C-alpha cells in the first residue's frame, strides 16, 4: 500500500486523472486508487471531442464545459498532450434548432446552411490519458491498482476521498440513478477530412472525428445496454450512417471496433458528503461528456474538499 496521502481519488479515467492533477496543483498529496488503469477505462474508448452530450443540469454543464474548453485550448499548444483544436460541423436539417448549449458557447459557433460550424478541442486518448498520468506521477502522485468493494475502504489511503468511479459508483454508492449508455465506435485508418462532423438529430448519434493517424466513427447511445462486445449490426450501421453524411468515408479501412459504457445520470453528481470516517466528494455521472466536463468538474470537486 502506498504512503498515506492527503486525498485519495478513486478512479483513473479522465475525471479521476483531471481531479488528481487539480488537487496536486493546489498543494495536496494525492494517491489514485483504481480497479482499471487508464487504458482500460471507458475514457479510453471515447471519441473525446469537446461536445456537451448526455449531461445535466444545463447551467452547471455550461459552466463546467466552458472551464474545460479553456483548459484544453491551452493544452493544445503542446503537441505532447495529444490535444488539438479541430474544425467541426454539427449537421442540422433545415429548420432544426441548434442545441441550447451553443448559447454563449466558448467555441464561437456560427450557423451555416449545413448546420453549425465551430472549432473545438479533441483529445487523442492514446496520448492524452498517458500524458495526464505522467504529469500526476511527475508531481509525486502514486496510482495504486485495486478494486474497492466499499467506498469507506478508500479511507485506508487518505483522510479525504474524491469518488470518480463512473459507472462503478452504482455499486459503491448504491446509486440506482446511474444507467449505462452503451457506446460503440469504429476505429478506421486516418484520412484527410475538411472537418469533424457530428449529427445528433436521429435516434443514434453519428460522428466522424479525425485523430492523427486514426479516425473515430460512431456511434450508439443504447440506454440500459451493458454489452461490452462489439455488435456487427451496429458496425454496419455506423459505417453506412457516416458515409451517407460524408461521401469520403465510403471506403474507410476499419482497424478495430470498441465499446464503452457511459455513466449516465439525470444530473451529474458533484457534491460533498460526510461519512463516518471522513469527507467524500463525488464527481461522477458525466454521461457522454467526460472529457467535455473534466477540468470544470475537477475544479469544483477540489473546491468542495474539506477534511473531517
């Protein structure tokens, strides 16, 4: 077991890593305890494009996403982070209202004939998650791989706990409000596209996100579906939907198919709770907006921290 710290962060996805780094920057000694290493989390499967999706309440999501946008834009100046600013078009049929999150959005979106054009951060998860972890370790942080069966067990590592366990909080906190939303993506060989594209007007989301030498094509949003194996029918539909919206995608070379379970909740839970053994701050339920809300939620969670 690592040396006892000030704070233990439970979870090593993008929420946990961002929170741990935020705490370090505020002078805390931090340890991360997680069942899965970053590459095995749902965060590693995400397209990781800045886009508020499956997350509420509106005003808090607006604030958290704005904070995160500013931070990711800063990180995009360093190629080592794997973050870049990506021209993006959200396709909207004629007469269809633009998403309400675009009001006062930091991405300075512009309505065009095809939809909404903006430039937003995209995180290449193959580089961004390892970069976050290395920064944490460079600051003296330790990642301890262990499955927690009770949240109170985290107090063995520190006197304060921040819970970033995503869907795992359903069992750790007996939170029945958490629902898995299955997301399947197709990873294709990278190709030149004029912009990323998103179409969220149908039953299932459609998107194509360039990330260096790969292209992430999606997707699915299947509520209550906890299958983690790839579905061939979903793959066929994803490829057809993307090709219908961008003809250049008709002949993509498929590299792999991946599945992740988004931790959806009617409201993202960022709140402080007093336990018998100390303070717990919850930071989970980000739905499809883990990367989009990561730094904003981390900042709020760190500010709520009070030692017992």
